């Protein structure tokens, strides 16, 4: 009997493996034509000033409108895109699309929302690519977006592979006037060293830490320390993953500059963002 169970387990395991391989192949093949078939979409999520609640920018988040599986979030296909070299063209499409959209929105609100910025996520391979400064310069030129209105979000894991080259490339990008944000801070290989050697202006505190406040005492102390630290370094702090009023209040009270999360607005498609977030925000600016 024990023998049979073992055999069944092995069989289950190999079926699972086969299923995974089939899934990857299907995703990879679909992804190859996704840009051309217009299946990639950018969703936008607002970023708000903690003290006033005003909209200050939006983060572009990638979605894939899969013909059979529906709307897919990045965790369903990004790793496969990275491993198959597809992240490069996809990343360039994201940057290009986000810059054009931001330029269009800035024209629409007549630059009445000062410094409205679009944040674009960059993966490790995109950051390490030699042509990073050129890719960014081209996207800005083609869209007519000012570099001050573009922010790159980079995770710390992306900095550790070729740190010297990456630091040099990021300095070029920073010199253009583009803002650099460290995403998911407080997870992964967090190291204060990164803040010394890379030209970072914004720290985005990871939602896993934000989720612990205000109930968890240690979480509260760690978040407070990170906010003090970021203030001491003269950096802008963003708390991501704000889901409750209590989390928003805690972050605002402890000096967090910007808030982002489902409580303030979920990521939505461009048309919805324009109608439900951007245009109402403009009203708020005009009312003073
Ligand atoms: P991220 O940059 O840290 O983005 C935040 C993630 O948290 C997003 O997930 C967002 O939808 C989600 N989120 C926002 N507010 C809340 C909240 O209040 N509660 C919770 N539980 N989650 C919230 P999403 O869109 O699935 O993206 C996941 C990750 O995929 C991103 O994490 C980013 O690292 C990556 N990513 C997304 N779009 C792109 C892209 O265009 N290029 C690259 N290279 N990476 C991307
Ligand atoms: Mg991000
Ligand atoms: Mg993040
Ligand atoms: Mg994340």
C-alpha cells in the first residue's frame, strides 16, 4: 500500500511538472505576439500627498489581456518574459506608452497639477542593459514628456548584479532630470549602501511592512525608523499598499510624504483613471 502511494505521488508530481511546462510554453508563445496584437495594457494607480490628499502622480502597471485566460497580472507572465528575453521589447513598449499617456494627460490638465509624474517599473535586466540611458532619452524625445515628469521604480535586487555599471548608467539618467525610486524597500537585499552609491531620491516602503501597522508593535517601530531615516537623508518617502484608514493615518503622522494603495485608488485602465482620478483631482487643485 505504501508502495502504491509513493508511486501515485510520483505520478502526481510528473503530471504537475508536465502541466507547468505546457503552461510556460503557451504563455511564451502567446507573449511573443502580444505587443503586435495589442494585448498589453497599462493600468494606472494614483499616488497622493499624505498631508493634503492631492494627486501627485501615477504608477503604470502592466497587464496582459490574454485571449483565453482574461486579464493577467505581471506575476503570471513576467518571470517567463524575463527568461525568454521578451522583457526588453515589452519594457520598451511600457516606457513608450506611459510617457505618451503622461504627456497627453499633462496637456489635458494644462500643467495645472504641478509636477504630475508617471512612474514606470524597471526590472533587473532592463536596468542592467547598456542602452538604458538611450532607451529613456528616446522615449522622452518621442513623447515630448519632460524628464521631470518621469520616475523609474527599481527594486534593490536589480542593483546588485553589476553595481558599478548600473550606478554609472543611473547617474546619466538622473542627470537628465529623471527621478529614481527604490521600490519594495524593506524587503529583499535592503542595504543602506544602495542609498549611498545609487542616485536615489524616492523610497517606496513595501506593502508587507505597511500591512503590519498599526497593530504590530515591531512593524510600527521599523516603519517609523525607515520614515525618519528617509527624512534624514532628504528623500521622498512613499508608503505602498495602504488599505485602511488606520494605515494611512499612521504613515501620515510619522512623516510619510506620499501614499499609494487600494484605499486611495486601485490600479485601473487609462480611460477610467482619467475620468475617476485625474479630472476629479484637477477640481481639487482649482478649489485650492
Ligand atoms: P510594484 O511595483 O511594487 O507594484 C505594486 C503592486 O501592488 C501592484 O501589483 C499593485 O497592483 C499592487 N497594489 C497596489 N495597491 C495595493 C494595496 O493596497 N494592497 C495590495 N495588496 N496590493 C496593492 P501588480 O500590478 O500585480 O504588479 C506586481 C509587480 O509587477 C510590481 O510591483 C512590479 O514589480 C511588477 N511590474 C508591474 N508592471 C511592470 C512593468 O511594466 N515593468 C516591470 N519591469 N515590472 C512591472
Ligand atoms: Mg512599483
Ligand atoms: Mg512596490
Ligand atoms: Mg512589489
